[in-house]
């Protein structure tokens, strides 16, 4: 497995563990947004013009606001299910409480950090990575 495949697997694992549903159109956009931020951490500061525009171009979406809306829908649905507290388990610290509602940038940044800091190595599934 090459480095890119490994990165994609870790990103998808983290999002599913958080409760994101893979059948949402925005799930693929969210995965790609996290990839872009992992490859260029400064991009987190320019999601709309840089990251969402690249996703719009890659997936042939009409505009970047559609990308943002699709990603936001994934995050909203996950928030409604109350599963974002799992992010506290991923990081072994309290980041969110029950009432906290994460933004798109927060989720993108946190999952990117989860990968960058190699916190996934604590998961049984990734012991041999």
C-alpha cells in the first residue's frame, strides 16, 4: 500500500469512527478536503477559495459553495446523531462537549492532525502500518 492509499484509509476510518455516513455526497468532498490540508497545512486558512475550489474542479461541481454545503450537510448529520464526542477518544482529550457544534474547518483540521500526528497508530486496525 502506497502512502496516498494509507492516508485515504486513515481519513475514511477517522470520519466513519466519528459517525460520518459514507453515503453522503459530501463525504467524498470532506475526505478530499482533508487530503489537501494534510498535503498543504496552510490551506486550512483558505478553505473556500483554495480547498473547496480544488474540490469543485476535481469533482466537476458547479461552484465551491455547493462543495461547502455538501460538506456542511455531512457535519450537520453527524452532529445531530451526537457522535462527535468520539473525537475526544481519537485525541485522548476533551475537545468537544455534548453541546459543541464543530465547523467544517475544525473537522477538516482535526482529522488532518489525527493523521499528521500519527494518532491512528493507537488503533488496532493500524498497528502494522
